[in-house]
C-alpha cells in the first residue's frame, strides 16, 4: 500500500482496527442479511440508474412501514443491472441463408 502512496496515518489506523479483532471473531460466520433474504431489483443498465438506487434507499422506510410491503422489504433490496439489448445483438445473432453450391452466371 505504501507503493500506491497510501498515507501512513491511514495505514496505521487500519492496522490498529485489524489488531482489535480476535482470530476467533475474524473466522466466525457472522449471520447478516444474506442475499437470499433480500428482494432482487433488476434494472436495465442506464447511466442514471444510480439515481433510482439512491431514491429507493432514501425512501425505504415508506416501503417498510406499509402494511402490504412490510413483509417483502424487511431488508434493503439487492439492486442489480442487466445489459440492455441493442442493435449489436440483432446484427451479431442474425440468421444467414445457407450457401448454395454451384456456379452462377456461367453457360
């Protein structure tokens, strides 16, 4: 990290935090909100997708307080982006006609 020009104060504080954790605690399996407990919100990739995520996390209390959505949104949803289809997919995955054997234009 020193080769990456990380400040010495940051390294020293990180070492102090790590030394406070016992080996047993570091190796224990801590049970938090696993990804299987969370609702998955899959969005098509868009440059402004982070705004949707920010609004969702900011207003999560509304979803958690509603009687119909309380049981669904117990934890923050897992937001994932999928690649949107485009012209490239249409062109790359097009079907070509089979080539016909023979000579064309000869007598």
